[in-house]
């Protein structure tokens, strides 16, 4: 390489190396001050892509842990509410047990006042924890945690949906229970004379007997057939009652053997019942065509329904201690039309007088029933509505004297036992949900730790290595500056050639 004034090759090399060293030193300083080995895609494009994926997973899981903890907290609130409802149910059972004693000398109406207020409290508390009908938690609750191979695997499901998870009075099957004196035996046109407490007797052997009920469900009148089917040998009284209750408990009606040994039905809901004879042989449970109306209720009944016969519709007016409401029965309205009109007017659309219309036991007439006293009047004083002979205003008399004053209380005890069993099942679902969320949170925290470790290995600065590189760069920078100074002064020696 010739020595010239125009080009100082040594100086160029020194300057170039100095630039490279300065750039590397700047990069090292950036890594040390930021804490990251990768500060731009130019540093490590592949590493940056992987680290971004890890960052995304960590952010998702971090929020997922928060979601899970919030879910656990919510379930713990529900768990506490269920424990409180259990306490209320225990009090309800205490009151029912008190009224179920035939030797009770007090006023069962006073006990029932507290009993009914506690039923209202059960519903209110169920609403507060979101497990009433349509409550905010009465759904399939999906808690997103993250960390799964799919979105489905990233969620924890706690299924509290549907009627099976409602803990209001209706959902628990106790909304129609009562502890006032009540209980209905089969009397009607053909009084029942058969007893179920005769030692050693088995019933409906190889046969069956059906009890046909007219009752109310969701403010609508329906017909329910409760059939007792016997084995070849026959059924004991307890087995008879068990089969009947298996069908009837969903409607707030309970069967039992009365104090006089006859089949007995109780419950606060409106109902009438008639039985057909036993088929297939064997000892019958009740006399053919025996019937009954729920004597625990205030009632006004007619054997045959007669629709308004005048040229204009008939208006019935109902009043009790809750509200006042009118019902219009159209000319030539059928029995079913009249029943639907009464129930719709008195117990839907924000109205709830607690007065219900059903068919009578035979299915030919109409019956108005309520747990409390009510008054009914008509706008057609000379007209007979449904053979009730309502002329003006008529106050419905008190419930009839029953053969078993403890029947309603015994029915309430059965319903409360079922409610406690259902509540226990719901509590087990809540507990299982809390545990599932706890396991998911533990896994998510583990994933966060491991993703963070992997992210650190890719993106974080190795401080020891960077510090060594910085020291090396500083030494090389000083050497390069010194060499550059020497290279720049080299051309000056050529001037001596001109001396």
C-alpha cells in the first residue's frame, strides 16, 4: 500500500473500527439500562416473536388469576348465603314440628305467621345471592382462566343453571307449605271407609289405584294423576304413601295416613281429588269415587259450571286483605276459559291475591280456593255463575273442620326435608366449583412463573456478560482512539521528504 497524502488507509481502518466499537458499546449500554437483551426486532427477530407470545400468555394468565379469585369470592358469598338459608329451613322445621303435635294447645295461626314470613325471607336471600329464578348466578357460569390449548380448555364451568339450582321458596318446593291446621280425607259423595293401619294388610296386590287431582301449578289449573302400582304381593301403607308422594311432592301436596288410619292429603296449595277404584284385584287404598277438597283452604265450590247465560258477559269481583280485582267471564265461556280468566286476573301480571280457581274433583264444576278469607261478588245479582248462586257480595267461610289438624304441618316437614336435601346438593356444587377454581388458579400461577422464566432467558439482559462486553468495548474504544491519532499523524512524516 503506497503512502499518500490523499488516502490514509490506516486512519480509515481505525475510524471504522472505532465506529463499530462505539455502536456495540451503545447497544451494550442500552441492554444494561433497559434490562432487555432484545430492544428491537433487529436485535433478534425470532427471539422477539417468541418473547411476545410469552408476554401475551403471561398477560392472559395474570388476568385469569384475577378472574378466578373473583369467582372464588363470589362462590364463597353464595356458600355463606346457602348456610344462612339452611339455618332458616331449620327454624321452619322447628315451627312445623311444633304444629305437627296433636297435643299443641296454642294457636297454629300464630306459628304460621312466622312460618310464612320465613318463607318470604328464604326467597329474598336467594335473590340476594343470585340463585332465585332468573338470578344472575342461576346460569352456567364460565370463568375464563387461560392457559389452555383451546378457549374451551381455558374456562372453568360452574353450572348453577335451571330450577335444580334455585334456592328460593318455589325452587326448594316449600312455597305452598303451611303449618295451620289442615288435612283432607276422602269423603265426598262416597265417603272412604278403608283403613291403611290394619296390621299385616297389603294393598293393590297385582293391581293399581289412581287418584286424580285438580290443582294449580305456576298460577294455572292442571290435572294430575297419581297412580299407586302394586307388586304381586302388594304394598304396605308406607309404600303406598311413598308412591303417592313421589308424584305429588312436585305440586306441594303430601299424602299420609291420618290419625284414623285413612289416606290423607295435605298442603297449602289449592286442590281437589277423586279416586277411581282399584284395578287388577287386591285390597283397595280408598273407596271407589271417594273425593275431597282441600279443607285447609277457604273455598267456594260448585258441582256443575254454568256459563253466563245473559246477552252480556258477567263480571266477578274478588277482594281479600291483599288487593281487589275484577274478572270478566265471557258469554258462553267454557269451564276451562273461566278458570283461565280467574287465575290470569288474580295471580299474574303483577297481581297476586292468592285466590285460585280449579276444576272440582269430578272435573265438571269450579272451585275458588285461598289460604285466607276472601269476598266474591257479581255484577248480575239475579244470575247464577257456575251454580255458585252468588247474589251480591259473599264472604267465603273459614276452612272446614278436618279429621287431621296436623296434616299440613306434617306435609311441611316432608317438604322441608326435601328442601334440605336439595340445598345440600347445591352446596356440594358450590364447593366443587370453589375447588375447581382453586386448582385452575394454582396451575395458572405455575404457568406464569414458567413463562416468565422462559421469557427472561430469551429477552432479559445477561448483566454479567453485558458488563464484561462494556468493559471490553471501553478498552477497545480507548485503543481505537489512540490508534486513530497515530494514523492521522502518520502523513505528516512525509513532509520531511521535501527538506
